[in-house]
C-alpha cells in the first residue's frame, strides 16, 4: 500500500492541518525521509505535535514509522524500471486497491434513490469516461443525464434540487469554473460524487462522496510543459462502480 492509499483509508479522520501536512509529504517523499518532525512542522507552518498526530491518524506508531514506510515505498519504486507498461500495471493494481477499499454502498444507494443523476466530465478524457458510465447504467434502467460542457452545466444548476445527484469527473479537481459549480451545488444541497486521481484536491474535499483512481503521466515532454494523461484506470473505476451497483441494487 502506498502512502496515498493509506491517506484515503483514513480520510474521514483528517483535518485541514492534516491535509496540509499530507500534501507536503506526498510532494516531497524523498526529502521527507531525511527531515525531522520539527523541520517539517516549520515548512508546513504547523506544530511538531500536529505532525506526530498526523502519523498516528494513519495508524503509524509515530513519525519515525511513517518515514520508514516512505523509505520502503521509495526503494521499491527505484528497483523497477518505469517503462510505460510497468506504470500501467502499477496504476491498474493501485486503482483496484483503492476502489475495493472504498465503501460504494452509500454512493450506489444515492444513485438508486435520487430522482435524477447528472454526469459531467471537465475535459475530453473525463467526458469519454462520463459517457461510458452513462452507457453502462442503461443496463440497470438508470438513465443518467450526460452534461456535455460547462455551458450546459450552468444552464442546469438552477433547475436542480436536493433530490438530484451530480457526478463530476476531473483530472485536477482544481479548475476555477469547477469551484464555482461546486459552490452553487452546495448552496442548493445537491449531493456530488467526485471522481479524481488520488490527491487532496478542491473537488474531492468539497464533494459528498469521492472516488479515486491512479493514473501516471508519461514523461514525453522534456520541458515538462505538456500533460500526457491516460484514462484506462478511470474507465476501470467507473466499470467497478457499475458492477457493484448491478450486483447489489438490481433485482
């Protein structure tokens, strides 16, 4: 299990301070294994006790055990040649672990009980996965409304109510228009399912329900200016959600 998966497992126990600590650690794993509790506390602008409490919330005995866990994770990472096929295998395994550790019952119960379900993807790959979800759920007589773009989402928000459900696919979970949409949905008490890569992002933190997948970018651009994202594992996640619904809420 990677640290990101462990954070997802104990997500409900974490505070805003914990998320600030987790963001720093996830972004600086190699650096963190050489840092002291006090050094991390200084960088993140929290107390040393907060760093130790964060480690214990993840079921470590203390920060030293968390650092050992990180070192083992990094060592395993280094031992593998990161070919694109290896990354795909790793992403599939980690996405499967993430979804099997997630309680899908509340999400599927909500899909079953609401009057209408809307599905919206923020970009091309996310929209394709959204359509994939819409198509699969037809088998169960759940007819999800596909929202093609931000324009149509803005049209629809005023017509939504708390008996609806909105499913949002986003790679970053941080785009400004998305933040406006989430604010409007929250004001109207409309439940939201966030589907994003595993990270502490705005969309997942504000959503009623959250689902995560793992997707590694290919390092094609030497300047690091272009994103090369692929969505095999996102489709795997949506397929798993559909299958769980089919197995538990149909017939």
